[in-house]
C-alpha cells in the first residue's frame, strides 16, 4: 500500500502533462501512486497517460466519458490506496522537495489530518507570487471552522495544495455539475470533521495560469455560474454554523460573515429567486437573542444588516438596498 495517492484529473492537457508528471515523478519522496483520470480527452492526453504507465509502475490510468473534474476526482478517490491523498491539476506542477518536506512533517505529527502547503502562482506575463506560506498549527473544529468560514484565506478553498488523511475524505464526494467552487464546497464538509490542520511554509504547489485558462478568459455566463456557486458555498458555510457544536461567539462570527455576504451578493448580482428562500429560512431559524445583538464578535455593520433583514423581511431589505446602492 503506498503512503500517498496523487489524484490528477486530465482533460485535453497534452501540452502540460509532461511537465506536471515530471515534477511529481522526480520528487525525492517516492512512496506514492499517481492516479491519472482521463475525463474524455479529445487530444493526445490519454495516449500520454498510457505511455507513463509503461515507464513507471506507480502510474495508473482510469478513463471516463467527459463528466467534469469533480467526477474525475471522485473516481480517483474511489480507487486511491494511499494512507494520505493529495490532488494536482494536469496543467500545474509541484516544486522540488515539496512532498519530502511535508510528508516528513506528517510522519512526525500523525495527529495532523490536513496539511496545507504554499502556492506559487505563475502568471502568463512571467510573474511569480508565493501565497499561503505562513507556518501555523490550528487545533479544534471551532478554531478551524471559524478561520475557514469568515473568509480570511488563512485556509484557502483549493482542493489541491493540501495533503489529507484519507479517513478525512471517507464517504465524501465532490458535487458533480458544479464547474467552479466545487473545491470550496467540499472543503466545508472536510473541515467540519477536521480536528487538526497544519499550515506549512515548505515546498509549493505551482499554479500555472495561462492566457486561455478560465481565470483569464470568461464570458458573462461563466461569471454568473461562478457567482451562483460561490453563493452555494456561502450557504454551505451558513449551514455548518448551525450544525456544528461551536460556541455562541464563533457561531455568531460565522453567521454574521456568511449571511451578510449572501445578502450583499443577492443584492448586487440579482439572484433573489434562487437564494432568497434559503436566506429567509436561516433567518427564521436563527434566534436573535441578546447575545447576538450585543456580541463583540459580530461586526456592528453585520449586526445592523442581519437585524434589518430580520425585521423588514429579506425581500423588502433587498429592494431597499438595491435602491440605496444605485
């Protein structure tokens, strides 16, 4: 049984696969398997994947019809044999020694369930920006979910750039059909059951942005889909604020951030029919007790927004705010 399973969804990545796999297979840490999940590629990607199985017995190839990266990652998780699991996109790379340095930490600290390592963003103009490179241990579901849900990017929403104890992922599935923000959606589930996160400053995930990538070339339809999916993630965080047995202080902080973010998103992006009902349900379920109104952990502007939406009703509040904002 390998120590680590590396899951790589592949779709029309013939120009990037050699660099991606080269950065992985040359790592000094070698106790891993690579699961290449071809998602119905129409270029030479599947052929390249199969060539690598002839060169290295640790490389395994799975093929499916085009169902999207979520289903590809799910297929990878179904077949992974490692004690730990990590994810890499086919057009990205791992910096040298990334696995060795971070696996060494996990071996010395078996209580860590999720390790996040830095990201090196490589832009089309040649710029390189190192992000998420602080070192920190976060213990307890309360602290972990507070940092995650208030959106301060201490724990980022990418599924790659992390090493997971496989038990943390047992029974979880990425949402099929959600073409962006699916990572963050599932991270809500992962972190709701996690008790120890380590933020590493060792190694890096090389995130390669291309001129033709989604981040650089999107139409209005993609923008709308991304906005809607981001709202779904916020709803997921809001749900967790109710379901997790967290302190009132932490629950208030999470509730304030996610609910006000939802209200602002609905007002500025125009999705009242899609999300207003969910917001109303959460407002009705949330008891506006004295501890919330007076709590120092809830920002004053957030408290005003929540109270106004509660008293006026979400629909009336949104109409007023749209008039004020324009």
